[in-house]
C-alpha cells in the first residue's frame, strides 16, 4: 500500500520567504533601478560595493556575476593559471574546483577535518612540503569556510606563507562569520562571496562579490570583470564579462542592512536544534573555538541518513544533503584529479552521512518547533 507523504510544511530552504520579508523596500529599490534607465555597472553597484566593503572591513569590494567567477577572477588577478596548482577541498560545491579549472590551473584536493568539514591544515602542510610528483607548483590555497563556519584559517595562512602560496578564502557560505576577532574573508589575500539566493546574503538572481585590501589586485579584477577595460573600449587585459547588474545590487544593498540580524536569528534556531538533539545520540554541529558559525547550513551526521530523512519527510519537514558526492568522485572529475595523501577518506565518509536541516532566518517559531519535535522523535 502506498502511504501518502504529507505536504512539506517546513522546506529546507525558502528564498521566496527572504523576498517576502523585505518585499516593500526591495520592490522600491527595483522600481528605482527600472525607472533610472541604467542597468549595468552604475550607481547601485558602486553603492553596494562600498557598503559591502565597509560591513566586511575590507578596503575594496568588487561586484561580479556569481561566486564561481569571483574565485576565478581572483585567481586571474593573481596571475594563477596554466602551470600552477591550487590546493582546495573536495567536500565543497563543485564551483570551487570548477573555478580553478576555468583559469587553466590544476586542482589538488585535500581532505577535511571530520568535525568541522573544513580543510585539514596538516595535510596542506604535507603537500606543500612534499608535493605529489608531476603536479605544477602549488601557488594558491582555497580554504572553504563551509556551512557558515571558518576553516582553520590561521594554521592554513601560516603554512601557505612558509611556502609562498596565496590564500584565497571561499566565503560563499560564511557571510559574517568571525575568526580571531576579524570577519572571515579578511585574512587571506582576497575573498570570494557567492550571492546566490539561498546564501546568508542572497540576491534574487545570480551575484557575487570579491573583497580585498590589495588595491592593485582590486584594480586588476575590476578591469578583468569587464573585458579588461580600465578605460572604456580599451582592453588592457584579456578580460571577461562578469558584472553584477544594477537590479541585483540594489536588492543586495537592502538585504545587507538586515544581514547581521538574519545571522543572529540563524544562531537562535541553531541553539534550539542543538537543545532538541539532547538524548537522540546525534551530536550537534561542532563549533570551532575562537570563531563564530553563521549557520548557512545546520548539518547533522547520520550513518542511517536515508531513514532519518524519511522520518523528517513523514512529518512534512524538508532536508537536503550538502554534498552527496565529493568533487573528485563526480563523473566529470573522477580519475583525473590529484588528491592529497589522505585520499579524501574523511570527505567520502562525510558525503555519505551529512544531512542539512531547514535553516533560514524567516523560519517561524512554529516551524522551528515542528523541526525540534521531529528531532526529539529520533530518540524514540
Ligand atoms: C562553497 C561555494 N563556493 C562557490 C560557490 C559558487 O557560487 P555561485 O553559485 O554563485 O557561482 C558556491 C555556491 O554555490 C559555494 O557554496
């Protein structure tokens, strides 16, 4: 007999709710841009860049088309391409690795610390000391601050500095996270943020932003994002088209003003989930001491994931898996990507067990309670 599945009453993500929460000011901002007659790289993008740089504590911010381009443009701006290797992780959105290959560089994928799901700095040290044979020199390292939690950035910076490799922070999932009393994304040479609709700071379409204190790098990237122009119609560099449009910039400026409050709400929800987990035998997500977690995702570890997902589904609660397949195991990458000496074993275990619960600031108290009830029921 087919048991009907109840409708999902708590989706795992709900970008429409983020729009509805700020509908008035967003609609006003969009109408302003539409009426202005100026749609690409104008006043709205400049205003968002300035506001974002101030909020981030960076000297410069450059709006681009998406987070993947943000990573690729930083690599291009640093002159990293064919003949260079870039160390990053396999437990990430495929975009991180795609950006490395977009610029013609060679990725080497390292394993994660299984508690925080972020780059293992000891393995980074090992490959920088003793690079795998045949690999071009490792010129850059991209730690991913995954799920909202900073990677072990201080150890990564120290190791990379010893070997002359640049550190580029993948901040797609950590807008507002702090580490060592600084914003994540201000410690490396530059940081790449995705502004995809479900991110902690999300556009209502695609968007990305780069933050850096390095003025020469910022100038180079600002040229590269628009055909290499420093002066209109004169390509100093062989650039690309990766611009943040005026409508998205205006929407993002509205949402940026609410980002700290939104992150605070995520933290409250995470605490309630933590409390509900007591007695279930499932550990709450680890918090790195000295850092703040902005809970882009609230991720549990469940060896019996399919059954746990089914129990949530039966109660109308959506879950998701970030990410079910490590990058090195994906059909497009399988068998051709260099791995570190740990062979990404912790990554493969994580991919089989991670489970993301509903997490976004617009979750109502009643929805949070419904998720908590479902969590507590796992104990029985
Ligand atoms: C860790 C990580 N890096 C990079 C990206 C790429 O961002 P985008 O989808 O905006 O290109 C994403 C988002 O999908 C991400 O989660």
